C-alpha cells in the first residue's frame, strides 16, 4: 500500500511526498518441489519506505505544431527505509550508517500523443546506497507505456520495463535462493469520473515503488503469478493565483 500527495508547485514542477509499506514477498522461489522454508530468504529490498520526488517538464507537446512534437520530463525520486536493521551477513538488511537506508530513482520521461493514443518511453536508473554482498547497487532499465482510450470515460493502459540485470547478480540469486528475475508487465483500465480517476491494474509485480519492482520482480505471467491492484486519484486545489 502507498499513500501519497503530488503537489504542483508551478505549471512545470511537481513534488511528491508518500509513504509505502513495501512488499516483504517481492521475491519468490522459482522452482518447486524445493520448499521456500528450507532456503535462506533474501530480506531485500528494504521496506517501510518514505518517498520524496520531483518531476520537471522540460518540453511540452502542442497539437498541430510540428516544432513541439514531444513532451519531455525529468523525474528524481529518493526513498529512505525505516526498517529495523539486522546483523546477519548476506541474508538480511544490515545498515552501518543512516546513508545506507537511502535509494534513488532517476528517470527520463519521453511522451507523445498520436491522435488519441499516448505512448511513453522511460529510461530509468535505480541506485541503492547499500545492498547485500550477493546483490549489485545499480540497475538500468528501459520502460515503455501505452494508453489507448476506448471511450470518454475508459482507457486501456499497458506498462512494461526491461531491467538490464548482470549475469553475476542473476547467478548469485539463483545459486543461493533459486530465484530468477522477470520483466515487470502491467495491464490495466483507467476509469474517469467527474471527481476521481480509478486505475485497475493486473501485474506480475508485487511491489509498488520503482526502486522495488524494477530490479526485484520475480513473478511470471506465464506461471499465473500476477496480482490485481487498485489506484484512486483525486485532484483538488490548495490555492489559486490572484488575478492581476
């Protein structure tokens, strides 16, 4: 679960503040009949996260204006974990200092609307200040999304990321935990009402935040390992500019 507020400081700059519990079951054993109870369980990524993010729009797309063909935004997110530190080597979360609790997400958002269809490309970098010895701190991923309106109040959404995970990390997780990483893929519906936006998402990810589901998704659609998620957004005005 995640509860957050997005505040528009200007017409181009947004700030986000949120709290997310984080998913303690983000990674699952890949093969059976091996029982998860007989394997060491990775306690990563960390949970109990507080998030702050900034998004700045550099370029805007304008209809019927070839000089402004795309929208371009920069997104930066930082997270701090308040999860209790543990001292067991390799298998749990051990923080030596407060800075080890932080992680960051850096993202470029390229978007374009073609008639009624919106497409998006998201090069993304996820970095942790601390990871266990079998892990790696930095993951680059390339994401994409499509929004196809079906009617005035309904749209279909597809969201996908391909994380470029090194063979060393893949082998470490499989050798120690029998875990294989998968690409996050979500398919959902957007329902637009007069006051709210509802998102119904079906996804193989079990986490919500980018710093968790991009580098650590292990559930597979092909094995029926997907979940249903629900998102509710409400827009309201805190202040209005004074008329000059």
